């Protein structure tokens, strides 16, 4: 039995998942941790991380290193996405994290991010039985992958994340007019990618990953009083969006039990999803409880990430 740990440093939070890998190659996830860490705010507005953010992030990783040691983890792999990848002082950032916590951050590409997410989805949903459009919404980027009965037709990462969009909404998270303009402008690139590729698909489903999609499904269960729901329809998502837009930020938090760092990003996340769904033959949106961090775990189990991190100095 081997204990593995995977870390996903995104633009809105950092996630740590600990799992056991048995001799037959089966993974059992034991513990999950999430620390709010909105790196995207500085990454997308300033282009670098300030000393305060560097210190806060390094403290978060020191804490995770202690958890990893306490849990007697054998191997740990940490990945970082758009925000950490795009800043000017990314090398200083990864060096600081390594020096303070012993954890080496791998700044992965959007393409690898999409591949790892697909690996995680396949553990819960059979992608070989029909056509699927995979959509992952992060704070700094959005990944779309089109799959035809298990075969990847195309995949693309867009610089269109929720935190990135919020930075452009100068009047705050309730500036829906600005949001519509931003999404409409970005829709040109999305349409260029998808148009002509799915016109022949008759049974296309969407599979959404990331915290925002999981929250969309929870909102459906609450609003429609359907606790066993495992998917949404485009019409249901539109209804949820209109309900949320009728409430200011603080009221959304209270009414739907949303964390502060979810109550703002959920609006652009749903709006982005609605835009992708427009004029496309998708009737169901599935939201499995997996994401990038689980994909890293499955990649470790498959031998893709073999590095053993030395945490003995922390």
C-alpha cells in the first residue's frame, strides 16, 4: 500500500487530496483539503505576485507539507495552472515554495491540464459510449475537449477564467452588463473552435468539471428540490442563472450558502457555460465530483509522475 498526495494550485484556491494506492493499482481517496487563495487577482491585474501574496502562499504550502508529513505520504506531486504560469515572477514563486515547504511546483500547460482532467473524468463516466464535450472552468482559463466515443477529436485552452473575467468587471461581481460584453467578445474564439466539429453529433452531452460545476449541480438540487439529481439541462441552468442575477452578491451568499470566493465566480462560470451551450445539440450537463487534482492522482498511479518530493527539511 502506497500513500499519494496531489496538489492543485489554481487561480482561486489550492487543493490537496490524499489517497491510498493498493497493489492492484486501485486508488482510494481518504482526505481532501481546500485553502482559499485567489492568486488570479494579482496575476491578471498586475502580472506578478506581491510580497504579501508570496508570503501567504508559502505559508499555505508549509501547512500542507505538515499535513503530508503527518499523513505519512510516500509521494506528492504539485501542479499549478494559469495564474502561477502567467506571472513575471513565477520562478521566484516556485523557488520560494520549494525552499519553505520542500514541495516542487510543476507549472503545467493548458493542454496537459485538459489531459489530466480527462483522465479523472474517465474514472466516473464512460466516455466511450457517446459523444462528449468536456468543459473545465478555472479561475484563469477554460478548457474544452471534444470526444467521439472515447477518441479525442480536439482540445483547446482559452484564456477565459472566472477570476480573469471578474478583474475586467470594473463595477464588481454584479456588473452583468459588463459580463455580457466580455462573454460575447470571447464567444468568437469559442465558436471558431467548435463550429463545424459537432454539427453531425446527435447525442452530445456536456461533462463539466471544477468547483463551479459542482456548485451548479448543488444549486439545482436546492432550487428544484431534487436531492438525487446527477445532471442539469440547459433550461435549468438558465433558470438558475436568472435566479442568481436577481440577487446581489451578499444575498446570494446567504440564500444559497455560498462561500465568499464562490458567490462571485459562480456568475461568470454559469454565463460562460450558457454561451458554450448556445445553438448546440446538448440536452444534459453532467458534473462529476472530480477535477484536476484527482487527475494528478490517477496519473501518479499510472506512473506518469514519478518524482518523490523530499519534505524532510520542513
